[in-house]
């Protein structure tokens, strides 16, 4: 009688794999639909947070400088409007510039508030 070592090894490995698959089926649960949904929601929220933080950092680098520049320009226009020697047309022109600057300033102030929500 010849001992067939290869068949014995294949049978042993098959038994080990069957036991391993059985263990995995018994010990590891497949996630429910709610768990999958929750995981996906977390991933989407995490990506949104990363993008908002990047945009906030970008705002600090660029828009914050523009905001300070607009505020300085607005103070300069306020100084000009205090001058009594301006004609009515010049005053209206400066007030219009001031109104546009106020709108830009408000938009720049509101932008990081939106990112923090």
C-alpha cells in the first residue's frame, strides 16, 4: 500500500479552511444597512469638513487680507466725506463707493460663518 501524502495535505488544508470560514461566519457580522448608511454619512461629513477647513485656511490667506484692505479703504472714504469742500456729485460718488465696499465687506465677513456651520 502506497501512502498518498499529497491527498492527505490537501484534505488537511481543506479542513483548516472550512474551520476558518466557519469561524469568520460565526464571529464576524456583516454590517446592517443602517450601519452601512451611517458609515457612508460619516465619510461624506468628514470630506465636507476637510473641504471647509481648506476653504477657511484659504480665506484666511487671501480674503482676510482683502477684508482688511476694504475696511481701510472705507475709513479713507469716511474721512473724505467729512470734508466740507466736496461737491454734491463727489459726495454721492463716495457714498456709492462706500456702499459697494460695505457689501464686499459683509460678503467677506459672512463667508467664514457659512464655512463654520
